[in-house]
């Protein structure tokens, strides 16, 4: 359900940026989504198909780039990409870690004319 709100904001942002940059039609939105956000690209796509109607994004598609969850262990100093948001060091089992990436959610670029 969180995807509805972020997708609505995404459409509003892209339309605002299109207006600001004199873009009449948005064709492609490059979206970076961190795996730790829990956002589902399928859900975002579903809501986008409904929310983009009668906007400058009505023919646009979203290109998703997933950013992995990357951690650094403060005990052993190693960095790892992890698949699940279980914040334990795979090397030593410590929970003294820093989250380096995976929380990102932003528009990298917009294509249009």
C-alpha cells in the first residue's frame, strides 16, 4: 500500500519537472529503488499505469534499477551485499554493522520531448 503514495508522488514530480524543463511528453523514467525499501516494482508499475492517465507521463514507462543492500561490519571491517534485510555480518555474525546502500528511492533521469 505504501507504493500508492510514492507512485503518486513520482507522477507529480515527473510532471512538475516536465513543466519546468518544457517537456511536453515524458517517455521514460529511470527510477532507482533500494532493495531495503521494501517497495515492489510490480506494485509501483501497477499504480503508475492508473495514475499517469491524462498527465505528461501517460505514455511513459518506468525503467527500474534495483540498488542492493550493502553493509559494512564495524567488528571485522568487511563489506557485503546481502539479499535479505537481516543485518548481520555474513563473515563474523556481528550485528555491529552500517547500512551503506539499499534505502535509496529516487528518479535518476526523465526522458521526453
